[in-house]
C-alpha cells in the first residue's frame, strides 16, 4: 500500500483514523466530475492481484529474514 500511494511507513505501526471518521472526512471530498476511470478488465485485475501477491510475499520474506 505504501508503494502505491508513495509514502513511507514505520514497521510495526498501524494507522487509524479514529472512531466515527468516514471516508470523505479522511480522504477529502470526491475528485470532481471530470475524473475518468476506465473499468478494469478481468486480465488487468488478475495482473494487479498477482503483483500485490508477489510484493506482499517479498515483504514478508524480508521481514522474516530480519527477525531470524
């Protein structure tokens, strides 16, 4: 997730928005009516899923190696 949004995180910390904070309060209002997003094809979704799976596996492997 941090790679996708371009931020760095500290290991072992979880961020929360707090009780009662909605999506719009946390992320702001919508981007506007001129925003265009093409629908994802099944192939694109599978590629995206595989990419995430590989990244998570690699991150877990690195964390495991650092701890042991």
